[in-house]
C-alpha cells in the first residue's frame, strides 16, 4: 500500500484541504451500515428508467455506438436539447454553438463556475441550497456570499439581492437553484421579473440550475433565461425527471462566446459524454414527456401523504412546489441540532434523513426528507418516525 512521500505532504492546493466531500453523501454513508436502516436521504428516484429509453440504449450498444462523439456531445442530442428548450423556455438555442452535453448537471455546474470565477471573485448563493455550489466556489478560492432565505419562504427577494449587491457591488455570479433542493420552493414569473430588474443593473452572471424544472407540481416551471438570456447559463439534465441518475447526462445552454470557453474545460476534464448513453438521452428528450407526467403524478401523491403525516407529528412543513424533497422544521420538543437529531433518529428509529445544517445558512433546525421512495417505504418511514416522536415526549 503506497503512502505519499513525506516531502510531498501538504503540497496539494490548500483550498481543497479546507473543504470536505459531499456532506449529503457523507451522512448517508455514515448511517448506511446501521442494521435495518430505511433511507430517505438521497435524490435517487425509486422508479425505473422507461423501457423505450433502455431499448434504444441496448440497440446503440449492439450497433457499436462505442466511439468518441464530439466534445460538445452528439449533434442530434444537442438538437433534441434545443427543441426541448424551445418548448420549455421559448428560447431558440443554436445546437451547434450554444449547447453543451456534460457528465450530469454536476459537471456542467463545475465547468461553468471554473470558467467564470477566479480567485477572490464573489458568488452570491441563496440558502438553504444544494451544498455543491459552495464547495466548488471554495475549491476555486472564490468567496461565497450566502443569503439566508428562511424568512422569505425560501425564495430570494429582489430587496435581499439589492442589499447583497450594495455590500458586494463587484459580485460576479448569482446561483439560482429552483425548484430548490432541499426546500422544494420555486420562483414565479413575477418574482423572477423583480430579480431580473436588479440583475440587469449589476455585473452578475446567472447560473440557473433547473434540474428539477420538470418536477413542478402546481404551476409550469418558468426559466429566468427567458428574462436574461444574455446573462444566464441554463443547466438541466435527464437524471431527476426521467429517473436516469446513473446515466450521467446533463446539459447547459448559454451565449456562444461563453459556451465555447466552458467547452474547453469540459473537453480537458472528460473529453466527451459516452456515445451510447447519449443515444438514450435523445430518446428520453424526444419521446419521454408522458413518462415524466406519470412520474410527476406519483411524486405528487407521495408529497401529499408525507406533508400530511409530518404535520400531524408537529413538524412544520409546507407543501413543496417541486422536486421530491420536504424540508421540515423540527418540533420544539425534539433536539434542535439537526445533525444530532438525524443521527438519533437513524440509530433509534432506523430511519435516515438529511440534517438541514448541510444546506447552508437557514438550514439548521430542519430535516430534509426525500420522497423519491416507494409509497410502502414512506408508510414504514412514517410508522418509525411516529414511534420515535411518541417516545421522545
């Protein structure tokens, strides 16, 4: 077992030593070995990839779709993405120059932030949110400006953004993740219009992570790219809405001059997405809307059930407008430290959820429940949690 030469110790970039791996996955791993544990931790749909998508992938492998694709991705997939975005955002992105296929939305986010942010640049991130954005920014040695949205229904307001820009007039990027992981909150067209008016008078790029856009229950998802196409890097993918997390296909759309620079980093890191997998993604985007609608209906039923049951246990939780997460405020009679409580529930009730603290400012005092799980597992989760809460009275 080789060990790093002592002369090379502490020679990697200090910024990387200061951050940890995904806090969500670390907690999930920490509790996974508990015998009999039932996990509502990860954003991993329990539903299967549609059969017609799998068959296209099988055919692609059989027909030897095993060679390099262009670094930006198969043109036919970029054309499918362009068609999808035209239908969903009314923006006509050029598939030849304004769309890039990435290894999941995660790589698209990483490549985008690496392209735009330099050491010391300030990035504004409304929280609670997916902790990946903060980690990437810190790895670049950029400065994270968190805006706690817990007092405004987990939505960034125009006034809050104005105040942040007054204090940080040279901020370079705003990250918007909506529908939001972990809260399920989303932005109406009117709220986005108010934000856009502030952004237009700033120096901000907008990184819009809209991976959960298809999983919007009450109103059609509206993209900020429609209001700010010249400033927005729109990121999406097939992982969540098509139950294809393991396929690792994401995409971004942005003005051509910016996309060409992001493409350089993407090419250096991964060369290209897997050719056969991209064939499956084409099928999903062109012929998978009925599949998404059916999945959405199942998630809606699970959401409604879990909201009702958690509120009866004195967790305060609003019905999320999208995603497959509930962000539940801890009852006052339970431990308010979310990490301690999540560990206690895991060991005593054999139920795993994610502590709200990992999602940044405003997350402490909450727990995130993923309902990307079968209804039978949700029933069992509620049974276990009910027993735990009753024993803690």
